[in-house]
């Protein structure tokens, strides 16, 4: 993921909606676009930036696009077909 994003590519990832957005009372699979990362001091991925095409997701600010890596990976792994990113 890091190599692709640093190379300028945008990725698609399958996630579990409720794991990514616990405030939405929706369970099921969903695809989001991954278009950025923020690294920590050690070079690990600290945060992941996404664009979500769903009309249910309202980005009030730039900060709303960013998710902690653990939360994002959990949303990917809870998806019925876990771990899909392309």
C-alpha cells in the first residue's frame, strides 16, 4: 500500500461499514478509495486517508478523511471478504 501511494496511485479497499463508521447503523461491505498516508517517526503508517463515495458519509473537514491505521485495518479484516485492497 505504501509503495503504491508514494508512487502516486490511488487504491480501492473493501471494508466493513460499521467497523469504519460505528455511528452509522449499517452493516455490510463497502469499497472506499485510499489516497494518502501519514507516517510516524519510525516510518510506519500512522494514518490512512480515504475518499468515500457514499452519500451517507459527510466530510465536514479534511480531518474527517483520516483514519488511524488500526481502525482502518480492522474495518478491512471485518469485511466478509477480508483484506482486499487493489
